C-alpha cells in the first residue's frame, strides 16, 4: 500500500471516530456498557489462568472464541506461534488493527487485592493489566464491527492476538511474517 493510501486510511479512522460519536449513529458507549459483565468475566478468567508467554493456550482460546461468537473469522497459530491469532471482520480499506495481549509475568502471584497477598503454587500473574488489555481490545473490535454493520461503512477490523509481550517478543515474529503489512491504522 502506498503512502497516499495510508493517509486515506488514517483519514478514514478519524472519520470513524467522529461518526461513532455523532448522535445519529449507533450508540457505541451503550453497546460497550451493555457488555460489561461479559468483559469482566473474560478478563477475570484470563487473570485467574495467568498463563506465561507462549503458554497462553486457554487465554488465547477464550479470546478467539469470543471473536468467533461475535462473527469474526479467526486465523489461529499465525507466525508459527500456537497462541497467536488474527480475528478479522469486514472487507476493503481502511484496515484497522488492534492488539490484544494476554500473557502473565513469571514470579508475580498477587491476588486481586490492594495489599501484598501472594498466591502459593502459582507460576505467574498479571502485573501489567494484560488480562484487561486483551479483553478491552476484543470488546473494542466487536464494537467497531457493530458500527460497520449499523452504518454500512466499508473497512476491515482486525484483532491481533499477540502472545508473549513480556519478554517474548511475540509481535516481532508476527511483524516478520508480514501480518501487519496492509494495515492502515
């Protein structure tokens, strides 16, 4: 894709954001708020599993199933990484990508408490909010799909399930495979 098309893609993203906030368009805030309980359950399940980088089989699988249930096509095991995936909806340009991280850190075994409370016997835990980040990105991609459906706009939404963000460089392998080459924003 040439530079002119990239700028058109970015302009389309700005137009998307503007239209999404307009009162005559679908109420995306309500759409997202109505799914709060679902998002909370997903994020807490990923929190509880606390799977380390490249071992996030259940966490990745949960996000993949969430995207399948929402009507996305899911390509699994991308870039030769079993827990990496790309969930896609729509067609044409712009191609808008979001990243979903879901890995935990080794040696972090904190409970969901504001004071230090370790969990005996756990190998890792979430200290950087990846249980929230992956879930929020999935929710945002689904909301964008809803907007595309409601408005009839063209474009492609992609959610990239990016494993091993904490020290494993999962995204690097995905970039090397060219998975982001046609992304506009």
